[in-house]
C-alpha cells in the first residue's frame, strides 16, 4: 500500500544578524565631478561611520558601482536632454545584532554630511541550520500522519520511498526595518536611539516549507 503525505513545517527564528543596505548617489555636471564627489561621500561614510563604530572598511561589500550620463525629458521640445552625470554605489554591511551598535550608527548617520540612503534589516547568520530544522519538522509531521493512515487501514508503516519539496524561495529577513527617514531626523534621533537601546526587539522571522512523502505500508 502506498501512502502519499503532504506536510508543512513552520519555524520561528530570532534574528541574530543586522544588515545595513547603503545607497550612495551624487550628481555632477561632468563625469569627473560626479565621480570625485561620489568617492568623497563614500570615503566620508567609511571614516565617520564604519571606522568610528569599530568596523573594518573591507567589511562593507560593494554590490554595484555606476557613473553615467543622465538625461531628462523636455516637454516643450519632446526630446531627451543632457542632465549631467550621476554617481551611484550600493553596498551592504553585515554584523552581529547589537542594540548599542545600531543606535550608535543611527546617531552617526544623522550627523553625516551628504549621507547615503540606508535601510537596516535583520536576518539570520546560520541559514543552513534553519533549513534543516524546518525540513526535519515537516518530515516528522509527515511520518506521524502516514503512520496514522496506515493504522487506520490496518497496515504497518514500513519506509519512506521518496521525499520531494520545492527549494526555499524566501529571504531569511525579519519584517522589521529602519530606513533613512528615521535615521536622519535630528530632532528624534536621540529618542530613537534610546528606544532601540532600551526596548527594541526585531520581529521573529517566520519560515515554512512543504514536503511531499511517499510511504510504503504492509
């Protein structure tokens, strides 16, 4: 007798990693001006934010780097016209979850000239362990259901012949975020930093996976 079971495993994980997404953007009338000012802003961020908060500059990983000519649409002539050059660079910084360090970064960003657009997310360092836990729970639930079906049919559950599941397609990131609007509000940054240090806890990450098992019962 074949028994096909579909079960869903769900687990909640407490974030233990902070992810700072950084986007630098600068305009200039020439390629050289945009590049020079863009690089200057990046260097200021490294010196004032990274180094002053105990990071090594190599911990910030660049995701993209573009210097290009911009154009804007002229409604009168109905043509695209030259609009200077733009420098854009996106980067990511990951570090262990630490309330005091997050509060310090927010305060430093609020004082930085030409600060980049930033967003803070919260994730999990050991994603492989999370996947194993979810799949193990789903498999155990599938086995219990298959055994219940076998007993109800007067059979004995023997072995699982096949397991199938769709690859994980979710990000291991909490729904809790901070963005630039909060970081750069000078009138509220002290209160926000104090709140983070004293009471802030990011929302747990909910992850689930569905598996399909084929069991043999005799």
